[in-house]
């Protein structure tokens, strides 16, 4: 079979009545029974939902009759049908042909009632019986009767001619007469099986003694928790909540550590609390992105988490039904460690730089081949292919430029790179940059107000570094400003620094400081968009790192960006030419 579409074919068929429902239920059990757990996908999950709909059309006994006639090897089906009616659960357990490993995995997850049905199976291995015993289920089926050879031997002994009675002795001790009921094959076999069952139970009790306690209280049951290895905290958890925000499903074992918890509570006293942004998104039925969640409780789930999720709505009427969420554990770093340059930070920076180097190698090769095709090194090339090669080469160049920016930011933040603190005239440089950006702002009818310091303004910052950092700031402003807005740019001398202030456009002014410098900050469009190809937030973060590396700063003060550059001890020698050029 090249393409196995049997399951898809069954799912496309509509079951009109009970007869069709029983037939389709049997078909789905036959198709899902051989599927190993590692091969389950979304289509198989849809088949389970179809089974639920079919079972809703049938009675508990009708479902059980179908399952009893359909042996399977799926632990998933055992777990799924064990949640249903008692007859359905018993039939699913009875029809299962699982290995001991599958039973050991599924039994702890079954309801107590379904565990009781498992004990009626006669093919359970000793590890499975021990597990059930630890869970408090001991009344298994009696062991199998003795082999037929022993029964035939006992029958032959009874059919042998009786021995002659011995001569009477003084005061003989009469032997007890055999009970004819016990001599019968059926009753005798039952008695022997009962005795064997008692012996096995005594052996299990002898090999699993009760755990002693040192506090004088009653001994613990032999569940083995104290000797079990501690479980590692999980890194991700999938959750589902109802419309009230209560957790109704948790993809964690055991799920009870989170079920019933209030997910969207911002109260600091709550054991599970979220930030106000996440709580507001829940109230407004909006998607949750990078929400913060703190959980106090079992070590398995305790800690800080990042929550991402989407609201779900019913198909009939579109009523809000809750959220589907994924939690990712956040690794906390103490503030003292963040303030220090630890070797681990440098190691992370080195690994990132190595990754960027490995990415450059294939992109450089792609760019080189594209340029060779464009320049027809290998021979005459159609114009269409030359145009495509030129586009590929341009994209590769832009990607390489982005890698350089990322590496520069990594080096600046890890203190592996320092800004050249040379000598330059900040007034002339900033005036030249404002002159370059003025046509772009004028095309958008932006009213620009410029106020510059009179005369040269010597700063301890290299000229190319000032141009690079200030240009990043101005390009973000130019790509974010709306037509008709008013922007003010002012450069003045303070006591120990040169202070550059730029008005924030409305699109940036409504963001808080965290969102303003975040990588996901929106990027504008236009001729200057390439200057912020990695996003406005990245460009601002890189500019801030450059200013800070040279001893200055870049801050947001109310509705302005304020950049400070340390003043130089002496004026630059080329101040006059630079001022004249400006």
C-alpha cells in the first residue's frame, strides 16, 4: 500500500444510525489499535473525538459489546475508554493485548474503577501485579490450575486397587478419611489454586515490608515513594482553561498539581499569579504573548513561567470557552550576577559570535555565486536569471549587514568591544545628519524644529561613531513619524556633556520603556527602513549600547529621546572645516 488513507476515509463517512455507529466504532478501533504511541498525530486525535461522538449515540452496553469484539494493542485506547461508562471501561481493558511495559505506564493514569478491571486479567506479569498491589489492589484472579499431567497422575492413583488393610495393632491411631468432595477434580483443583494464591500473597507481603517511621506514627504503606529518585522540574507545560480561567487540562503527570487553579489572577497573595498585562488580555479575550506567571506549590511546577496562548471560542455562537496555553520555565539570574561580568556571559557571547560566523560562511558563498551569475562569468545568462541573481545578492548583503549589527551589539553588551573615544565636533556632525534626513521628513510634511549649539562642541567620541549612533536614532524617528507631526531636535552643551534631545513620534510615545527597546518593536517603512532592518527596538538598543560604551547614555525622558556624549578636554583641531561644511 503506497498511501494508507483508510482512517481518512472512515472519518469522512457520516454515521446515520446506531448500526452505522457500531460499525464505524469497530473500524476506528481496528485502525487505531496497532498505532504505536510515537506515531500518533492530529488525525488520530480527531479519530478519538469521532469515537466520543459515536459512543454518545450508543448505550454503555452497546459500546462495550463493540469493544469486546475488537482486540487491540493500544494503551491510548485503554486510557481513553477507561474514562467512560463502567461496561465500556471493562470491555476496553479486557480486549487490550498490552505488554507489561504498556500496563506499567497506563495503570497509574487510569481511574480507580478501571484499575479494578485490570486485576481480573490472567495474563499480568509479576511487575504489573506488584504495581497494582502498591496501588491497593490485591484481589487478583486465582492462579492457573496445576498442569494436566499432575491431574492425570492423581486420577490414576485414585483408580489403583486399594492396598490390603494392615493387621490391627494395639490402640491404632485412625487416619482421617478423605473428603469425597475434595477428591473431585474440580473442587480439588479450586482448593489447590486457593492455597497457591495464599502462598503467593504471603510471598509478596514478605518481599514488600511496610516502611518504618521514626516519629512513632503508624507505618507507611509500601508505595516506595521515599526510595524513588526525585523528579526533575519540567520545562514546558501545555494547559487549557475554561471561560472562568480555571485550569481544566494540564499536560503534566500528575495533572492534579495544576487542575482547578485560577490562571489569570494578579493578586500577589495567590499561589498562581500573573502580571497585569496577562490579566488584562484575559479580560479582553486577547491572545497572550510572553506573559509572566508565578506558581507556588509542588517542586515539579514551582517557579516563574512565560505564558503564550490563544483564546478559543465555540463553533455554535462563538462563545468564549477559555484559553490554550503553553508555559515555558524562566531561568532566574540574581541581580548580583547580572551586574558582574561572569565567565558564563562571555561564553554565551562567544557561542553566539561563533554561530554568526557559521551563518556567514554559506551566505557569503551564495552571494558570491549570485554575483558570478549576474556578471556572466560562466557564460551568457538570460536577463531573467541575472535579475534573480542580483536580487539574491542584494538579500545576502542585507543579511550579512544584519549579522554584523547583531555581533556588534553582542560585543558591546559583553564588554568585548569598546567605542573609540577620539575627538570630534558633535555640533557639525549632528547638523550634517539633520540636513541629510530633512528631505525625508519634508516629504511627509513633518514640521521640523532644529536648535543647535553655537560654535564647535568638542566631545570625546570618534566622528564615525557619532555619525553611526546618531543616525540610528534619527532613522528610527524618521521611519516612525506620521505625516503632519512636529519633531524638535536640539543639541546643547551641559556642564560635562553634550545633550541631544529628539521628540518622540506618537507611534513610539505610546510605548513604555520596555516595549520601546524591545526587539519586537514595530518597524516603519520607507527609504530609511533598511537602517532598522532588525526592528526599531534593536536599532535603539544598539545605539544605547554604543553611547554607553563611549561614556554617554541614551534614555527616554517623557516624550523625548535624550542622548548624552561626554565633552572633550580640548577642542578638535578640525572644528572649523567641519563647522563650515555643516
